[in-house]
C-alpha cells in the first residue's frame, strides 16, 4: 500500500543523516594549563611554583653580580699573577666599573628589543668571551698586544656582562609577581644583592685557601657559576613566559 512505501523510503534517509554527522572537534588542553594545575592541586594560587623558581633564579643572578664587587679581595693576587703595578690594577678596576655601571643601561634596551631569554644569552656569551680570554692571557702571549690592553677588554667585558644578570635579575620578578607583592619581592632581591658581595668574597677566599693556582681556579669557578646561572635563568624564563609576557595570545595569567 502507499503508506508502507512512504515509510520504507523515509527510514534509510533518516539513518544516513546520522551516519554522516561530523565528529565533534576535540581541543587538546594546552600545556600551560597542565603545568599550572600543580599549584592548584597543592592548594596554592596559580603560578606559585613558577614564581618561586623565577625568584630563585633571579637571586642567583644578583649573586653573580657580586663578583664585580669583590675586587678588593682579589686585586693584589691578580696584579701579582699578571705582573701588574698597583696603578695598572686600579686602571683595570676602573674599566671593570665602567662596564658594570656606565654600560648598565644596555641590558634594559636589549630586553625591550628581544626579551629576557635572548638578553641573558647575550650577557652570558659576553662574560664567557672576557673570562676565557683572561684565562689564556699571559705576560708573553699574545706578543702583538700588551697584557694591560688585553686585560682592559677582559675586565670591561666582565663588568658589562654582569650587569645583564643584575638588571634582568632585579626587574624580572617584579613582572612575574602580583602588584601587591612587588615591594616584598624587590626588598628580597636587594638584600640578596648585598649578600652576593659577601658570598662571592667568601668563595674567593675559600678557593684561595685550597691552594694551587688561586687566580685560575677562581676564573674557572666564575665561568661555571655564571654559565649555570645563565642557563637556569633562561629555562625558568621560558617556563614562566606566561608571567613575563602576559599580553601575548595564549599566555594570560588567570591568577
């Protein structure tokens, strides 16, 4: 009969509509959401652990700057090591301060241009260049350049590179922490900067007390400490990029 024919022709059409329905899109949860949940599961505000890691890395950064201010503890040993007069030693200290003070605005300009991670990579490379040259320098090598001229560059590079750790280590926590905590965080960084002078001076005297080539051992220590700190800061800055660059899409801080 006609009603049955109509019923049989309608049923396949209805079934095929369901068979070809598009599957719902499955949107994966971004990695930042998975990492941020660690603080939430611990009952702490969002990003707490990454803020603590960032502050720790920046404290090591301002500790590194303490090496610039330990010249009073090491100047006589370095003058003897390189065969310098007292006046030459004071000249080198002047160039060290020139790099650490007069050029300290450049890391800020680099940060505005490239951000935290490229700026810290640049500062670490400059430090390595100065210290590695200082480690191979002797009163007789190279013959075409005097020891004083070469050490002038090394000392200036040492001081200039250290400003990268000081500048970025001082204001990166201010970007990462909420406005209500900036006073406490800034005070913590400044106290650690003062402690860095004491810590680095004690490190030099400890290395000197071990015996052997104290100057060379201290330069090796400075190289290892600075590179370890620079790498740690870069890794932490990448992990905390949502805090340091909140205006970038996909990195909003929901705290």
